[in-house]
C-alpha cells in the first residue's frame, strides 16, 4: 500500500502525538573552533517549554554480554504528571558506556561531547508510529556510547534507522573539542515497521565550518545536500527513496532537505526566521541581514564579524529584540514598565482575521526550563576539556554556573524539583520566582537582577583560568584528584548560586511591592508611571469630565 492511501485520520493522530512532546521554541547555536575567541567549540541550547530541568548523572561502565537496556519515552517530559512515562522496548546494552548528564534533553558526557536541540516536526507522512526512539532517547544513546561528536552522530543515526524514530523532526548540534555537527532527523514513514527492511529514520548531518556560526529556531536548516562531500556530510541509508516515491523530489534535481521534509514550518510567519535574523544580526551585523519569512532560508553557516565568547552567546540568549522595530520592551504590549513578557494566547482568544498570528518571538523567553552554553577545548585533559555554563529557567534572569564534564556529583537542589507545585527544595524554583516577580515592575527589577547576576558570573569567569590551571596540574600526577577538585569546585559554585538566589528572590519580594520599592534608608519610594503612559490612558480624564459637567 502506498503512503498516499493511508487515512487522513491516522496521519493526523500520529502528527498530534509527535507534536504533543515537541520542544516548541528552542534556539540553539553552534560555534566552530576558529570562530571562538579562545579556540573552543561552543554549543548552546534554550529548552523552551515544560521540560525536565533536573540534572542527573548517569554512570557509565562495562556491561556483561546479554545485558539489555530499557528504552522509556518521552524522557524530556519526566516532570509532567499529565505525561506518564511509557516503556518503548529493550535493546542490547553496549559493552562499555560513558557517564553522561541527563536533563530534559541530555547535554554532555564525560568525554566532553555536548548536544543542543530544537524541534521542527515536519511532514506528517514521515512519522513512524512503530518507532522506538524519541530524540532524547537518541541523545542518551549517543552520549553514552560515543567519545566524539562524529561518533555520536553515527551512533544516533544507526540506532534510529534500526529501531525506528517515532518523534517529530528534530535538530541536534553535536560538538566536541575539535568540531561540531548539525544533525537533522525525522521518521521513516507511516508504514515503517522493524520488519520492513527499510531504515526507520531519515537523517543528515553537516559539519559546522571551523570559522562558522550556526543558529536554528524550530525549522529544518539543512538545505541542498552535497552527497559527494564525504568529509563534511553524513546521511541515512536511502535518504532519497521515500521523497522520490512520494513525489517530493525528482532524481537529477538538487536534494533540498529542508524543502523536502519541512516545507511548512509551524507557528506565525516569522516564528523561526525572526530569531535566526536576530542572532545573525548580532554576530555578523556587517552583512545587514534582510527580512525573510519562515519559507525563505538564511545561510546555514556564517562567519562572525569578530570571534565569539561565551558572554557573547549569553547576551544573545538574553535578547528581547531591543533596538529593532520589533523591540518587545517598547511596543504597546510592554505596558508602562517595558515588560517583554508575552503570555501565550489560545487560538480562540485571537482577534478575527489574526488566528494565524502571534506575539513577536524573541530569543529570551519566560517559559524556558533551562539553557546552557558550552566550551569544549581539545588541548585540555579530558575531565576539564568541556565546561558547560548552565542556567535554570529563563535565560534573561538566570545565573550561568560552570559544570565540568568530569564531575561525578551534582548538589541535590539541582537534581530534583516538582514542577506541578512550588518546591522550595529545587534550585529551578528560585530562578522561576525571580523571573515571575520581575514582571511586576520590569523596568526597575531587571536592572537590579542583571547587577546581582553579574556578581556571580564575573567571579566565575575571573576564576576560570586559575581553576583550570590547577585541574591540569593535578591531572598530571593524579587524574582522580583532578576530577575530585573539579567536582568540589562545581558543587561549591552550584551551592553558592542556589542559596544566594533563594535569598535574592526573597530580597526582591521585600524590596519591590505595592508599586514601589524600599530605598537604602528603609523608606518607601513610589516608582509611579511614565508621564507619556499616563497621558495615553487619559490619567484623570473622568474627573476632568465630571468637573466640566458640574461647572455648566
């Protein structure tokens, strides 16, 4: 039976199932080693939505022949009571696995391999209901079984083809100390089964140029695939077969992966392209990027105007389109206090004729579960080679804390957290509380929060060189001592920020309330409203009207 004869109801049901767990708004970036200021490969990710924010260390080791590994899906929503975990199947365990860090979307292993993620969903017809893996499952396998980024891509591609990929279209940036790859994957098709003899996934991976920068935002980014470039391109088995059968591609014409598998990006017309445009404008402003909608692609890779630092990427993650025609701190919806937060709007709430529209989409987003920026350096010993700067909750009001790939434990508040109710024992809730409280008076509190955040991050960056130098010194005589040193430093940093941010959250509550703030002398300072805003809402208008009426 041809795919075209499959019922529309089956296609719709499969598509809705895939979209139900999609990371609906992530904005990852990748930086080649010659495009960074310190020669590191950088990978970043904003995990925008209700996804598991708890960092778990999954220990690696050697496994006896015949050992089986249970696959549970979908791992990234493990903190959601309304989405119970379902056992997808079992596969043979690898003879040896590496320790990796599991979170909503697993992000790093002990070898210094890092992954960032975003969703694009794609065509309903390539969904694979019989597939075993969601994207987070593939990440777990790639990090557990690969010592390099390229190896991780091959592991994930092979496993997806063999056992089937049941998730919507996804992109991963996979990096190590030498290189980074953009891995894009979708299912094998509605009729795929493990017994079909066909690959259970379609995928392509492209190496980021060493002097290149990549950004993606919820649409496939691979354009024409160069099948002859074996050094920089990897693809799944029979990548062209299904598209040719379905009439999406004709042999002899360029094979445009994005047009073939993701022809209709979801969201309002600029949901994806606006964020890509903004990131590109910040890293390469000299190119004066033109306005494009989601059906028109920007280059997959660009060379930054200057070499990028971790702080540069942090700044991009805190962006609300400031200084552009789309500045969320300046439009009418920002209110009197320049608040960039835009709550989600249900379709039935939207004005007639605007059902397909939405708020402008900035990179910083209130509903982010966590974000990170990693630095991977090939010239450093393994335990210190990659440091991942991790921040809970929204990236504009978080604090990024260094976590080294060799650490063996994480403090408890960063490993737990009930998301269905306020949890004082979870680090995530401290950051979420600060972000939500800031909405009361964004213009005043955001400046305060940025200053407080800087006190932590500036010290981490100032100490980074000497911390890593000491770890390298210890490693030369005892790798175990180096690992313990980095573990102690990471745990101390996480504990300091977690305790400090809880204290700061309650400090903000005590400082900003009832439309004012407590001054340095303990006095109540009325913050008031901008005069322009008062004029726009006709401040005193009813009184003036009634006075005129009574004067007649």
